[in-house]
C-alpha cells in the first residue's frame, strides 16, 4: 500500500472519529454514588414506564458505589426532552429495600433534575423521588459461583413507581452509620411500607431543554 493511500485512509478514519465527537461533546453525564441494602440495580430510561438501560449494580450496603452514564442522544444528536433514573432495591436480611444516594449532571448545559439543579440527593419528603409498592422477590437466575446465594445477575420485572417513598433518616442514621462519599444531607429511603424481604423500584426525573 502506498504512502498516499495510507494517508487517505488515515484521514478518512480521523474524520469518522471527529464527526461523532463534535456531536457527543454536546452530551451530558449522570454520575451516581449510592449504597443499597441489600442488592440493587440502577437504570436510565427515556420513558417513565420501562426500566431502560442498566448501567450499575451492586450488593452490600457497607460500600458506597460509583457509576457514570452518558445521557443518550436522539438521531438528530440532541437530548431527549426527558430521562428517568430507575433504581431497583431488594432486601434480603430484613428491614426493607433501603438505599441512599447522590446524583449529579455534568457536561453540556440544559438538563436539570426536577429540583431545578444539576444535583439530586435521595430524600423521601422532597417529592422528587417516587417508589413502587413492595414487590415479592422476583425469581432469580442460577446462583453465581463464589457469591452469596441471594446475589443474582437477572433482570427483575419493572414496576413503575407512583407512590411517595418512606424516609429513614439522614446519612449517619443507625444501623448503617455514616456512608463514605455521601453528604450528610442525603437520606435513606425505603418503600412505603418498609417491607422486609421484599423489593421495590424508585424513580427520579431529568428534564432537558430542546
């Protein structure tokens, strides 16, 4: 292959990379930090009635997990007008599907949580989060070798949250104590009944300017 041909191919390859980059430079990231008691999965959707794309999961409340997801753009390279964060939490040790977290939007301007800012904490009394009713534990897949028997890698059925969750107190509340990496003003939430050995879905909304 001649040097000129190599140069042409390199130039076309760079152009293919640069075109999407100019579009995605207008995109926004959502960053999450959270603790779930006990098993949880985190999703991002463009519809309130489905769970969307799973971008994080974990088990065990003693560790603060971090995750980042790019808000997908439409075919025109623009934000969708609405996005929803969906969190599924399953209790396996008693006490309810409880969790606490902090979320942040960064990147291109124009997207905000319903509180009007680019930051949102878990807070059952603010009205910015909704919960589903407690659900019976969904049937899991085969056990994961070497993991606790209750951990699974299946996709639980989505139940749209429509109810106010229950507040369990700020970061530092017992029995959990202070969760590292989260502000003291973040609050633990559970389903409306704080239902032991059950699971629930939680949802928050993001709105973007057209």
